[in-house]
């Protein structure tokens, strides 16, 4: 990513260019990304292709002012961080589902980040929806308290890392660096399989200064950090306006989940 595109990305997330690729700047970039770029799977239900290249992902987030799911958001964020001088490894994870069952290989993409002076590493993840507001200390095995909750990274017998949130396992992280193309097969599965949750439902969600706003199908949910929750079923003609108002996404038609089967 050249300097001009990096500056456009920084404007997209409302962040100034860091004076140094250090830990504090990483925290700022991580939070600004969560506050401005939504976690969403709308492309799956609009018949739009998802291309896992740095150029395509950055164009979607910056040029089209859209969001995406893990491969897209963390993939684009990795390109930005590298252009600013950070060291970034792409890591594959398997998400824990109902009953503690693990999803398929390459189910999730997260980032291991080092600073320009070799500090860190940090576990950065702006592509999981409700998760940590700031990067986690990759090397710590203690509870990590932050605004998003209490997180913990624990080693497994096989050499992987289990990431938990408020006492519940979230995903199992491999430590071997991967290439963006390694995630293509599972990204295709997430988009097309009748058993994929992304194929079965519509979601668009963004962290806010006071909580979170989520549009799930036609249900608009607004929560706050104190546990308050408001839900409203949107009627015809309100969906596209809600995408624009809450997520800055301009669509010419309403996405809809196609019947599975």
C-alpha cells in the first residue's frame, strides 16, 4: 500500500498518521477501526464476490466504504499496519461453537503484530464482531481486563493458543504464520455452505462510543456499556436508511438471505 492509499485508509477510520509504529498507536488504530468500519456479511447476500487480495480488501473498506467479516477486515488492517511500519503475521483460528465444537480450519483470521522497535507481540483482531477493544498481549497468560471484557490466552497441549472472553472459549489460534491465499477455501465455504452461519443470516454490527449497534436481518439492536438494550423491528423502507445512518453503507437494494437447501 502506498502512502496516498494509507492516508485515505487513515481518513476512513478517523485516525491521524502515527508518528511511530508503536504500541500506543496500534491501540488507537485498533479502536478507531472498530468504531468506524462495521463487521458485516452483506456481500454474501448481495451476490458480490469476495476477493482475498490486499488491493481488493483495501478498496472495499476504503474506496467502497464498506465493512466485511474476518478475512476482509483483518486482511485490510494488516495491509495498513505493514504500510505504517508494523510487523504483521496472519494467523489461522478455529472458532468454538455450540458444545465446544471447533469450526473448520481457517475458520477465522487474526493478526500477530510487532512494533517497529520489535516490541510485542500483540494479538490484534478487528474482525470478530464483539471482541476486545484493544490488542491483547500475545505473550501474557494472565487475565487481561479491558473495556470489551476479560480476555485470556492459554496454551494448548498441541502448541496452539485458546482465546477466551469472560470465561468462555472464543477461538483456538494456530501460531504458524499464514498467507492470505491460505484462507480462500474456507472463505468460499463460509459464503456458500448451507451450514455456514454467514450463509444463514444477515449481520451488520459496529462498536460505538456508548456500546454497540447491530442490524440483524430487520432487527435493529442498540446496546450500551451499562447493559441497556433497545430492539426494534424495522419496516419496509427503513432498512436501507438504517444501513446509511448507523454504518455509513449506501446500498441500492436490500440484502436478503436466500433460502438454504
